[in-house]
C-alpha cells in the first residue's frame, strides 16, 4: 500500500481483490473495511464472482459497502488467471488477492499475484490432492522462491484454525525456543477444537460436503517423529474446554495445522489435532451407520450409499435464514473454541519438570452479531473471517512500513516470528475487539 506521508496528500485507494464472496468471504471483506476505516487507510474492493446475486445477498446488512465494491460477474475464472483484457487493467496495482472460493484456486492466484505484484491470502489448502498426499507439503510452497525474489508474500491457511491457532502456538513456541535454555525440550503439541451448536434444526455452520470429506478421512497424527494413520473416529479422548460444564469427546483430525506445525517445528516429534462437538457427532453417527459407505446400492451399481446421503443432507443455509434462526431462538447456543496444549520439559533443581502450557481462543458471543453488518454469518464463518482479516491487515500494514520484511509462503506461526512485538500485540487486541477471547495458562503436567 502506498504511504501518504511521501506525497503529503491522500494516496489513491489500494485495491483488495476477492475471488468468490460466500459466507466467509463477505465477513472477511466487512472486517477489512472496518480495519481500514479505523486506521484511515483508503481501500477499494474488486470482487470476481460467478454468482453476483448471492454475493450481494451475503452483504445484505452491509449494503453501504457496495459503493466501494466493483462486483464483476464472470462465467469462468480462467481468463482472469490468464490476465486477459479487461482483467489486466482491472488488476493493475492490486495490493492483495484473496481466495474466498476454492483451495484449488490457491496456486493460480499466486501465479497471478507474481505477475501483478500483489500479496495473496488463502483460507485453506487442498489436503487430499495427490501432491499433498505424496509430499505432505502444501502446493503453495512451490512458489516460495519466486515470491521471495519478488519481495511478495502468500499468506496461506489463514483464518481462525488454522491461522490464529497456529499464530498463538507459534508465538509461544518461538518464545520458548528463544529463551536459550539448553535443557528445554518441547515434547508435543496437541490442538483441541470445539464446534458446538445447540439448535432446534440441523444447521451446518460450514459446507456439509467439506465436513463429510474431512471427518470421514483417515486421520494422521505425528507420534515420536512418525506419521500414524488412524481409522476414522478412533483414538478419541476427552477434553474440557473453557466455559463448558463437562468434557467433550475429541477425535483425531487430519487438517492443515498438523502439516504446517510439523514443517515449521520439525524438532517437535509429536503433534496431534483433535475435534469434537455436535457437528462432529452427527458425522460420526452417519459413519457408524455405514451411511458414508462407498458401496453401491442394490441394483444401482452407479449410485453409492454416500452419494444418496450427500444428496439428502441439508446444505448450508442462506445468510438471511441463519439470521432468522438466531433471532427467533432456533439457534440457542453456539461455541467455537480452540485450545493448544504445549508439553514442555526442562531441568529444574537437578530434576526434570514437565509443564503443560495452554494457549487458545473462544468465541461465545454469537448473538452479538444481530443488528451488525455480520448478521447472517455462522458461528464458524465469522471467527474464521475475522481471524484472516486481522492477520492479513497487520501484515499489509507492516509491509507498508517495512517493504519486503515478510516474503515467501507464510503461515500463521511464521507471522508470530516475523511481525514485530507491537504488531503481535495489536493482533491480540483486535481479536478481542472483534469478540474473540484469548486465554493462556501453565500447569504442572503431574496434576493434569
């Protein structure tokens, strides 16, 4: 972003480009606009979408923003990625390209960003493509050298988890490793996720197709330096989250946090990611009833049991319906929470002491979205969007004052080491300002 102090006048608005604008993208755009207004930074938005009417509907409580948005309907993103006219002139001078559509767009968007000189932001990686399965490395890393050479950054897997979770974990791990204690060892990291909704209807807070895909996969867990493959919904354990009266059953999950943390901290030999809550229990029930089976139906060899279930499951509700559920009391309570336990041992008074350091976040004030521009977001899409927006905003602002300081492929835990302390503190304050509570604690492992 250009610096107004160099010219003594108001700079032209920086352009932030969105590819797609669904439940998360719309809230992300709103949060970026609020951050820019607060900090007095002029920006404009350019949104490419295959469904302009749905994009407008996602902003139905933020209609004044439409004056600052160029909403461009397209039938295919390929001509944009190829930088064909008129997209070449539209993208000239873009500051940030945001993938709010599909993980498969991550690499084409980074390639495009290299051509136009922009930073990029994505929310998730394609965990099940052949390349990631073979290399256990996100496809975005193939652009790392080129990005570094151009002084550009690709912020990957941003959001609430991964993203903010890895940022919090990274900050604590970097602090521990930089303490200079030779006897200190980080034995393991376990991340626990809670996605829980109490409602009178079956309401998916994220895509049911994605939920079925993630939760029915064989999860991985790093144990003593080796990746273990588990059967779905095995290896469960109980975990008590803040603000919850009783423990929640947690199941191993193969998600971006595992590969990202393992790449960033290869010296940590054991890392696990677990998830639980009402939506997870629903998918578990389908799995145990063999309703996610790939077997063909009798006399219908081209139709599987899983395909039938996917066809009849209720999809994600439109924002207006979600708001109505919340306002009318159909949705009674929600809680998204993430808690990472970092197990640390070191020599103390001639003996070995093991501590468990916990860092985490909690989003409980979902009803507070009513009568705000975010009304209609789900209790998952809102914190995901806010987390991504806050991390991206402070990265852009730091890059504005120190060009090239952040470059290459960058994760949440990377930002915890690359951003200056003042920026890290600002990220934490902004999360709380947008109703994401943070917590941390230290306890003796012997009392766990």
